[in-house]
């Protein structure tokens, strides 16, 4: 009999034996995601989810600031799904990598057409990934894991129209909840048709034949965010911040033009943002914070920061020149041009932003991010491990504690 995508992914997850490089990626992702979850511990939305189980609540905390990592080829926020799942299920690096590998591969097979149609791929690929990760953490066999993946399909939803609202992070929490629930049901004996995943993939524009089980646990690696906003803004902020250093005063700027492929602005749906969340999906606000702020950190994406009069004035100067096409958020080069009052035209081009797999974040960048996220907490971030991370979260971001064992 032909192996379905759900069965193939389940067997891959069950058989996974991480390499040293895989484990290094998992440990880096844990520290980065844990920091982001702690930074969101007092966020109003996280406060509203205090009655959620650990996994879904931690997922909301991991995504609400949009500071979490990204798998660029599939346009999915892998660790916001996979770290909370592994920790809440009582698993470690292997459970995380199993979930992350399923998510990256499924996201790749769903493809850019799926994302550009308006789906939130972090959630659509995330629910089956959470099912696989919990299944590995709870010791389910390949048949049970395939059933869990199939049973997660009803929860594999989410749309980009929610970007810039509380709905975006809540969708991520829902994906983790759906995946973990499916794994628990499968462990308790529930069965599903493994072909459900394949049928669903076709319905939402994916290509089951594109599923590729080769390569490292997470093919293509993960991009670490340097700025707490949509990944599509990492290049514009980086390029414009460099040019801002050449301008004595932002008031000398008369025109800002960004040349980029159409695909790279797909999620940037807010052109006149009025809230911090909307600012995280606004290329116009990216220009404003690049010129107004010495460091584009958490404090630059508050409601008050976005509503600054100076920011409103800079946003009006921004023009976007889109080149047709593109297949991801880093297609082609981004070129930023800044015209100043004396007629001088400043220009900078960028292919990969800092933090991307091709331009990995340096140790100092990561340390600064972790310190910014964990400020106010007496924690030694360098010692965060899979063994102790859940304990840290249950102290600072507690939800309804999830059982650490799956059904039998």
C-alpha cells in the first residue's frame, strides 16, 4: 500500500536521531524562544489566556511580540509552535526537533502559493507539527503518530487577516492546543484516516508530492529575529537604520523609496498603523523607527511609539516600488533610497538581513536580545536548558499545568 504523507512524516519523526548540529539548533531555539515568552509575560493578551493549558498559553506568549524565529523557506514560525509543545509535553530537544522537522517539511510542501493565498502557515503547518512533537514526547508509535497528525487537521487553520491583532498569536495557541489534543487522543486509542492530511493539503493549495524527508532535522535552518516585528521588516529596518546613520537629522529627509519583490511585503498589511501590533506589520513604520530610534527593540513597538507625531511624518515620506513576483520574504534584493534636502541620494542594498541563516546573529546580538527580553528577572540566561525551561515558564508564565504523559 502507498505511504501517505502523514504516515511518512510520522515514521520520520519516530526514527529521528538528532545530529550534533541539530541539537545545537534546538538549544539556540530554546533560549531564543524562552526569552521571547518571558518578555511577553505581562502582555495583556497573555494575561487573558491564564486559564489556557501550558502549551497553548506559552505559544501565545512566544508569538504575541512577533520576536520569535522563522523558517524562511516555508514562512512558518517554527519555535513558537514547537518549543511550547515539547516543554508542555515533558519532552526535550528530540521532541522539539521532531515537531520542527515536520513543520518545516509540511510548510515547504504547502508552498508559497498557500501562504500568498492568505493562510497563516505557522498555524496550518503548526497543528500537525504539534501533534508529531507531542507524540514523540509521549512515546507514541508511528501508527499512533500518523493518527495524531490526521486528527489535528481540523485545527490546522488561521489567516493572515489577523496579523496586527490579538488573533494572530491566539491562532498559534490554537494550533498547539489542536496538535497536543490530537496526540493525546491518538495515544488513548482514537484513530483517524492518515490520508486526511493529504486531502487537506490539496484543498489548501499544497502539493503532497513535494514532501521531502531528506536533509537535517530542520532543512534550511532558522532565522533569528533581531527586531521584534514581522520577519518581512528585518531587511527594511536593517538597511534604513544604516542609512539613518548618515543623516544628521530625520527632518532633512524628503523621500524614502524601497525597491523590493512583491512577495516580500505579503504580510505587511498595515500602511497607517495606530497600534504597536499594527506597527509590526507596517513597512512605513519600519522606516520611522529606523530613523527615530537608536535601537529598534521592544520599546519601539508600543502603541505610544507608533503614534509619535514624528513617526507619522516619516511614514508619509515612504514609497514602495514593487517588482512583480517572488517566492518568499527574502526574494531578490531590497534596495533602500533616501533623498535629503540638499539633493543627495543615499542608497543601500541588502540580500539577507542580520539573523538569517546566511548571516547568522552574532553572540553579542543574541546576548543583547536575551537581556532585553529577560530584563527585570533575576535569571542567568546562559544556563537555560531543556531540563529546566518548563520550570522557569511555570514560575513566570503559568497556565493550567498540562500532564507530562500522553494517553495509553
